[in-house]
């Protein structure tokens, strides 16, 4: 409490008087008692004054940390089935992240259409790099797009996590070193897919002759090379041809294939409607060999529904399982069925890739390094004990997901049915 200045002055005066009396000696005794000294009347205490350093308002709440990432995929063109499914699952991942991290973090997703061609992906990448608030990218979807954009992302330290690009050299180059430090993928590459497909064709289907087709893309050529090498090593007789993604008539090629008399026709393509066209024209010319496609053909609509029954008995491999039977994915399956009724195996890996980037951004923020470099480093530290894919998610020194495998399905009664493993 603050003392009164008047009170202090009175105490000082009494003290001085007492000292004077002592200095002059004791006064002579008197016969009358002295009058009682009355104590001074107390002065009123001053009102309490609030300290100036105490805030008068409640502390300000900690601001929500904003995270901006981008999606790159083919939303138009021949592979739009792939990109639209991926985007639907990327949106679900952001929605679920924001719900769980409400009040702490908020993610924003930029949505970029690249078709399936490298030349359309490059300007998108340049635009994202120029936006300094973009901390990570989900995609690109195709291997050719990654090849074209990865040098740009690498120079900018902008991490990009693909959910479907499978060319092996995107991770480990021919020199044995990592190709792009900023590139990761949550699916296995064609060093896994090629032998899986080739061994299945030779060992399970018992094929003795196989016609191999690529569509001259980075993805198609690499996968066809590996499948053909696997078949050759097994003693299977092969022949090879190339087409383009713009071809709309394979009748001349089918005539050549018919003369080769293959047991299986393997096509490494990214446009599933071309697989349906090939199957239909093979059927028209009486070629009974089934079409076997890589993951680019894993489309219910374009490869099965639009084929008019010609792909019945055909095959396709894919890098992710059907998550309908995965316990960890039950809630996501329900949400996906409502948001995007027709989906397959391209969406779930995209959901995982999106969470990989977002969770890395959270760790970077908590470490005080919410930068592109910080997020890139934390993606490399990813260690998901479980995922909606039914397997843990972590990366090796080349940015490759560890422990993943390819699955093979056959078209049975107009639906994909997993036949391996």
C-alpha cells in the first residue's frame, strides 16, 4: 500500500522534537500531571492505483499457422480419369487435416491442371515456384512431367511428392546417385512393376510369345523395356512396337500382331481408352490374346466400361491395393464414396502423399523452420507407422517409399478382380 505523505511529515516532526528534548535535559518535576497527548487523527488511505505494467485485456490467442501446398495432375485430356480421382482424394486429405488441426494449422490447396504432357507441366511448376508461400507440391502425376519439372523444383528446394510417377530413374540415376533431392513418391517404381508383370505373364499365365507396345512416353518406354527384358530372361519370345498417345486407330498394328500370334499383348500406356481400343480391334480381327496393361490402364470407366466388353479377361497392374478391405481406411472409404463415387487405386496414394507434405510442414513449423528447405528436410524424415494403404510409409535415401509392391487385377464380369498377390 502507498503511504500518505502527510503521515510521513508528522512522524518526521515528532522525531525532531524528541531529539531536542533529549539534548536539553530532563525538565523539572511538576505537581500536576500533564495533559494526555492525543494521537493525530489518521489520514485516509489513497485509492489503489493499478500498476501500469499489468495488461487490462486477456492475452491474444496464438495465431493459426497457414500452410499452402499445390496439386499438379491431369484434370483434362486422355488421363483426366486419373487426375480427377487424385484431386478428389487430395481435397479429402486437406479437409481431414484441417478438421484435426483446427485452431492450430490451416492448409490451403492450389489445384493445377497439367494434362499428361511435360510441356503443360513446366509453366505450372514455374508459377508455383514463383509463389514463395507454396511450401510443397503433390505430384506431378506422370513420369514425363516429373522429368521435366524436377530440375526446377530441385533448384528451388520445393519438395514434390508423386502418387503415380513410376519411372525408376526419377529416384536413382544411372550413376547410382539420387537424381533429384526434392523428389519423393509414395508408390513403388517400375523396377518393381516390370518384373512383377513379366514374371506373372511367364510363370502364372504361361505365355510363350508376348507382343510388347509402348507409347513413347518416359513412363511407357521404361516399363516396356523392363517387362521385355524380364520376359526375354525367362525364355519368352517377344516383339516390340511403339505408338503415340494421340493414336486413334491400331488396326494396322493389330494386323502385325495377329501375324506374330502372341499369347499376351502387353501395352505400357497412360491412356486407358487406348487399351480398350486395342482390345476391341484385336477382337475384331480374331486375336484372342488378352491385353495386359500397366498401372496407366487401371481405370474402371475408360478401360472396362467404355470397352463394350472387349477387355473382359484383360489384365492391369497397379501400385496400390484396393483399400476397401483395409481397416485404417474405413472412414476414408465412406467419405470417398460420397465425394467421388467412382474411384480406384490412384486416389488413396494421393491422400497419403498429401498428408506426407502437410505433416512435414507441421514438423518444420514446430522446429521453427517453416520454410521450403525445412519442409523438404521433414518429408525425408517421414515415418508413418500405418497408413490407409495398409502399410507404413517411409523413404529411403533415393526418395523411394520402402516396402511397397505392385498388384495385378483381371477384368472379371466387368470389374477388376485382384489376382496377385
